[in-house]
C-alpha cells in the first residue's frame, strides 16, 4: 500500500518572515478575528439598544417643570408656560454660525460623531483617568438631552453615539440644530431659544442682532453662572469668547467682530416678561439652576419638591398686610399704587419682609420679599436693615457662651460683661454679617442684618446652638418619578447648647412660641422674631427709604396684636 503524499508548500509569508515570528503572528491574527467578532457584537448590541428609543421624542417640546410645596400641593409657576418652538427660518444665520463655532465647528461636515474630536478626548480621559473631556457634538448633546442620559460612563457614551447616528439618519442638519435650540435651558427660567430671547432682550429670536446671538450662545455651557440678568460682565465675556471662536472657525473676520462688539446690548427690564410669580419661587428657581448645573440634570418634565409651606406663607403674608394697613390707616397714609414702580412713578409706602426657616433643618418654609411682587421685585428679605432691640438675643447668647449673666431687657449691662468684640464674633457665628458699629452702641442694636440672616440666627438659638444652612428644594424627581436629587441638611456648631437656651429665654413665651417685638431707636425699622415649635421667623417692617413709621410704643402694640393673630 502506497503512503506517498505530495509535499506541502510552505506559505509565502512564512518563507518571507523569520521562523521565530510565525507563532506570534498566528496568535495575533486569531486575536484580531476574535476582537472583530467582539467588536461586531458590541456594535450590534448598541444598535439594538438604541433602536428601542422613539426618535419622535427628539422633535417634541419637553414638558415643563412642575413645582410642589412641602405638603405636596402643586404651585403655580406661570413662567413655564412661555415656551414656544421656533422654526429654522426664525433663527438668524449669525446664531447658527455662532453655535457651530462654539459647540461643534464641524457640525455640517460630520455624521453626528466627530471622530477626531472623540479620539482626542479619549486620549485625554485616559491620561487624566477620569471623564474630563466629552467631545460631544451638537447632535450628541441633543441625544443626551432628549433621553435624559446623565451618567458619565463608557456605556452611556456608546449608547449616546448609537442614538446620535440614528438621529442623523432621521433628521436633517437644520432640524437637528433647531430642535437643539428649542430644547435646552438658558437660565433665568428660560427654556428654549424663544423664551430666552424674550426673557433677556424682550425680542423674538428672529429679531436678535449678532451681538445678542453671540451672547445667548455663549451662556449655554453655564446658564446659571453666566445669565446676563445675574452676571452681565460674565455674559459679555462669553460673547467675546464666542466671537473669537467664530474667527478661528473662519465664519467671520476681525473687522466683523469689531462691528458686532460695537452693537448695544440692552437687557429687558426686570418684570417685563412676567415669568417670575413670587419672591419665594424666584429663589427656588435660582437654587434649581445651581442644582441642575452641578448634578448635570435636564429640565424636561421634572417635579421639583420645594420646602415651602404655602399655607403658612399665605397666612403670614395676609396677616402682615393687615398689620401694615392698620398702621397706614392710623397715619392717614394712602395705599400703594400697584404698578407705579414699573411706570417710573413715586410709590413709596410701608413695606415688609419675612423669612421662616425650619429650626432643625434650615428648610425655608416661607419667604416674603416685599408687599407686592407685581409692583416691586426688589427682594427685601436679603436687604440689610438696622436691628435695634432685636439684636438683644444675640448679645445674651454671647454673654452666656462666656459664662456671664444674662439680664433680660438690659442688653447694655449684659454686653459690657464681655465687650463689643466678643458679641460681634458670636453674632457672626450665628449668621449675622453686620456691619457692626465699633462702639458700645452695638449693645443698643447698632448693627444691620437681613431678615434671612435673622431667621437663620434665630434658628441657631432654637437648634441648641447649631446653625442650619437654608435651602429651598428638598428633592427633584424625573418624569418617571425617580428621585434624581435629594437635599442634605447641614448644621454647624455655632455656640453651646446652654448658651443657646439662655439666649432663647429673653424671648417672651406665648402659648408654645417664643416671641420678641421691637423697633430701632429711630423708629424707622420694626422687627418681630418668632420661635415656634417648628419654624424660626424673622419679620421686618419699614420704608425702602428709611423714615419714621410710628412711635415705638404704638408699633409694639400693633406687632403684639399681629403675633397674637398668628397664634402657634
């Protein structure tokens, strides 16, 4: 039987390469095949995962945020209703170029994913061992905002890329750009480019001039930090950076930049847009902007659970209005002319402000910044006014902290035991920022503070010497009801428990509450401090331009009646 077999020829690549390379090359080839199979599997997996998302959502206007008080009662926030979708033809060409230059210079050239930018960001992230660079194109940002993808991970980035490719295959570049502008948040309660244009400049999007376009585009990355209504200089700097990017991208020349910078930017007057319903909700929105930016959250359809107790706020406001009306009636003063401030008329009348913070947590239960928000949006809850006799509890706290006697009703005698500097130091620890008069008149209340500071300071005394940090939002839920943010209460030790207890003792005890009413010696500022079972309330009454309200005795009587009506 023949066992002859033909001689097998050695493959050409083996004859060309040294023998010691044969085995490694075979292994490398096998690994390449395996990697290709795995890579195909990963691509297929994310393609299937991305196909489960409804692309119609990209073009839908996001739901407005809904606000609730701490009892779950929905709050009216009329600013949310101002959102409107603009069409591509309403967007100035200069804004399109500015947006491309600032956010995605190759937007009209790539298929949604900038390979060069992604590779550069990947190298940087590997070097930093963190996700410090994102290389997100406009389409990728639209995908992330449309489907509320927040987590920083390789899985999220891969899914984002898959969704981006689907969006690019479904929508034109103009549609992608318009949907992006309509969807994102611009600060100051403005959602979408149209509301941003009206909020900041009192114009429609189509009416914006190039300087305004560059400014709005510039603030996109930091809508709270660079909001023109809060930080005009910062917004101007962002405008200039956007114009510089446009030069680099070849959209405009330096001569054109000089022309744009010469264009006047006039912000819409506060109150023209009607987007802010109250002093309290304005504070909620400012805090919300910070949280959304810090936590990388999106605005669509969220439920914002605030710390406000609308029942208590309404009651406090109505009783204050009643007390002030009584003062005006006795003095024969006219009632305020609503809208006079906005019309540039003189409408000087008695004002008030009040803040209630939950004593143990610092949650703000009520905030009243003035007598009528529609008439004057100046927030007096954060305006410094002279304290007068309302400073006595903090003098008592300082003396007790140093082991000295507290003489109720005799702040000068109490304060002299430890000296002015010790009283000032303790008051600052409780949240009173001053300024403090540098003489013994400090013991007579020659110090200024805001109602917010006084509320926190009173809470510090009622919280056994621990100073709570005030906040307005307890938690945020996404459109599916998942909690995406929950506030953490913070309290710092400001003074000893025994000292706090002795300081509280100078407040008059009334049916489960501790109260203090008093006025400055000039009778220009009247204060009421109220330490209840749950909340610490500081109330101020006076004129914006300080002048005598009424004699101290009559003021105290009116304030006592007011406190009695509030009850527990």
